[in-house]
């Protein structure tokens, strides 16, 4: 309750400062609209369903691409940790490509896939895959070897040792990699949506870009707020509970 | 197989360590961890291996467990060579090696998971039986990190006992515990040994601990690791580590041991 209160006060203060800056007319209303104008815009697009539809398109792309990234990233991370050959090939590639800002994939995606959903998906997968591979690999390397030895004495096969011991033991790393992968996927998708106008779906990024084209700052800021809110919601509803569970089980985290 | 049958203690095995040699190549050169070790361990023996650090006690235990292969020689269990780990020889490590992502009960169940011919309900009954045996029934659903050091080792003991092994291999299992907790566990392990009839090979640094638990104490000397001397301890069980008789036995062994340690009394002592 106390935490909710401090959050509320903080954001209320932020809004007040914003409102004050608008009142003082440091910038023109065109560049910095009043919070009330943004609120009006959000009310309209929520009412007529534009925002929800755009959010839905974006989330569909994001979730599909991200799930592909996770489904590929975790097995590849396990493989790079297990086999020297994979480490020297896929591992090095992942390390290199992870440093590439995901927006850099957009031109390539456009040339390869054209202005299509395929291009969107490609960018999201490339954005999330590498960091998931790397943290899975890293997690496996942090597993105390004694766990695998203990499992072997209990009659676990190689396969069972990997799936039932090494994978769960590296879970704290895997989850933080998944979280990072999600953030990267989110960023790369927004970049793609802003740069690539496509006809198969009108996402949040495109809504944002559209606002820029119309010089409608209330729209730009409104959509930005929606993006932030979704990110925050996913974090609080999806990742935080998982992380809390891990901290409770492992006895780590806040002291 | 019924739970009742499963809970019958398996017949203890006899071990024959036959001229086992093991070297390690390290950056500093070749380490002679074990040199021509021969040791006969009978059914139901409680053998304590004592020796200074680096004399190959853990290596020998790992070879018996099948976790490592000797360079020469072999281990026979009831006449059959040991080639790989198996549920008939369970290991208890110095750190508990419990899995932190499982609660206590699931940790114990893990070792039963690969046992054929048991339904999941039966496995659970078996696991609960062993938790009761080590006095952890109240903590079946506790997380590993919530246990004290002593409780962790009890849970590890339950996990090692659950697959009903014929040999129990213990590598300094109580070294990290405080004296009081250790004394409780001495009582428990003696009771379990008597009840469950296991062959136990127990590695320790502590001569008194060895005398308190084992019916045989085997002294190792380092560089290269060799069996130096053997003592039989014929005091009746259960033994009290603080008894005068036991101290007498211990000092006899400590004296023998100090001959093999460069700095007597530094690493050993009757505590
Ligand atoms: N995997 C390994 N690689 C290289 N050297 C090793 C390895 N395992 C053990 N050794 C070496 O072999 C020797 C025996 O080691 P071991 O762990 O069996 O000794 P120990 O008697 O158990 O010692 P401690 O009482 O300290 O546990 C040591 O000198 C050690 O450095
Ligand atoms: Mg050792």
C-alpha cells in the first residue's frame, strides 16, 4: 500500500511538472501538448478501438516472434554450452550478432521479405534470439558440476540430466535472458513498425509514425505512453512473478 | 513391486578394490592421486578412510561410485567390475548437492524417479518413509535454502538412501557442520547403518569421527596416495564420540597418522 502511494505521488508530480511546463509556454503547444490533450486523444482512440486494434496487431507480431526466439534460443544455448563445436560456431555468431542493435536488421528484412509480416517477424526473432542463446549458454556454464554428478549416481541418463537438472539449474539465467530478449524484441519491433509501413496490419509503431506525419504530438505521446504501459504490464504480470518464484526457491534476491 | 518390498533394505554388497591407480595430468605435472590401492570391504562394513588432504580419498570414492575411471586396476562389487554410476552405490557429497529448484520431498523423489516398477503414489510413500527415517517429515515441502546445514545433510542422506543402494559412499558429509549438529548426525548415521544394513565407505579428516563411526579405519598417505595402515575398532555401537574409550582408540590412530603428515597436528587432531 505504501509502495502504491509512493508510485502514485511520483507520477502525479511528474504530470504536474509537465502541465506546469506547458502553462509557462516554454515550447509551443504543437511540440508539447498538455497532458489533458494526450488524455483526450487516448480516450478517443480507446473508445473507437483504434488503439486496441493496433496494440493487438503489435502484440501478435511480438509474441509470435518472441516465442520463435525462445523456442530456438534455449535449445541452441544448451547446445553451445554442451558442444565445443557449437560454441565455436553458433556461439561466436550469437556473441557477435547480439552486439548488433536490432534496428540494423530492418533494412535487410525489407530486402529479403518485402513489406510483409515476414519482415516484422524476422526482425523480432533476430532481436530476441541471440541474447537468449547467450544467457542460456551462460546459465549452463554456471551450474555446479556436482549437480550433474549427483544426477548420474541416481541413474539419470544424459538426456534426463540435461532436461531435468541442468536446464532447471540454469533457470535464473535463462529467465533473465528471456526478459532481456523480450525487451530487445519489443524495441526491434517498434523500429520495424516505424520504418516499414505494411498493409497487412496497423501496429502501434505505425500509429506513432502516423502521428508524426500528421504533426499530432498528442497522438505521438499518447502512443508512446501506451507502449510504455504495455511494457510495464508485461514485466509486472509475466516476468516479475516468475522472478519472485525463482528468488523464493533459490533463496536469492533482495536481502 | 509393493512398497513393503521396496522398503526392505537391499542386501549390502562387498567391494574389492583391486590394485587401483589413478593419475591426473595438471599444469604442475603429473599428480599421483592413487597408487596401487588394494582394499577389501565386506558386506555391511562401515569403513572410514582417513588421511591428509590430497591423498586421493575423494578420488577413490568417485572411482567406486563409477564417476571416474581408474588408470589401472578395477573395483569389483560382488565380483562384478564397476564401469559406471548406479543406484546400487549412492554418494553423499560434502556440500549437500541438493537441487535448489526442488523442495525437499521432490529432491528425495528425484532418485526414485528412474526406478522401474513403482507407481508415483508408491514412490511418494517411499520418499516419505526416508524423510521420516532422517527426521525431516515436517520439512517435506520446505525449500532447500530454508534448511539449516544439518538439515540439508539429512535431506541429502534421505535422497541417497531412497533408491535403496547396497553401498553408501560418503565424502566428508559432516565437515561443514558445527560440533553439536555433527554429534546428532553421528547418532543418526549409526542407527541407520544398523537398521538399514548398508555397506558404508566414509571419508573424513577427523580421526575421532572415524573411530566413532567405523568398524574399520583405513589410513592413507599422500604423494602418491597409498593405503598405509588399517585399524579395527571393535567398540560396540552406538558409540559416543565423547567417551574415554573412544578417545583412546583415536589417539592411537592419530599417533600413527602423524608419522605420515609433514606437520603433525596441523591438519589433524582429535578435535
Ligand atoms: N579432476 C582433477 N584434475 C586434476 N587433479 C586432480 C583432480 N581431482 C583430484 N586431483 C588431484 O588428485 C589428488 C587427490 O585428490 P583428492 O580430491 O582425491 O584428495 P582428497 O584426499 O579427497 O583430499 P581432501 O581431503 O582435501 O578432500 C590431489 O592432489 C588433487 O589435486
Ligand atoms: Mg576430498
